[in-house]
C-alpha cells in the first residue's frame, strides 16, 4: 500500500480509501502499484502512468490510467461495487 506521501495525488488516494467503505472490503485487502510513464510525442504530464489495484482476497487485478484530469478512484469504485473484484462472503 502506498503512503500518502508517496502517492502523487493524496486526495485521490483518500477518495479510493473512503469509497471502499460499504463494499464488504477494507483498504487493507487491496494493494496499489504505481508505475510512472511518459508517452512519447505528448506534452509532459507529471502524473502520467498507471495504477494497478490488486485485490489480495480474490487475486483479481486491474490497471487504471493515471494522468492529469483522470480520476482512477471513480473507475475503481465502479468496478468494485459492480463485482469486478469479487464479492465478500
């Protein structure tokens, strides 16, 4: 799990954590992996990269785009509440 200081957008990390409430999961049951990338031929984006979310309980993982103007936690929560990462018993 990232600490708030390691993550480029702490407010997005808090959105991710608070959105898990009511899902049957806890933030501790997920692992976040961040990879910084810079697409060629594009303007510099200090946030460019991706975030991989891994559910430790089910083993399911998904990669979300990380860039200025995107809100990966919204996409993650849509997937979580839609059952993509599985359902807690």
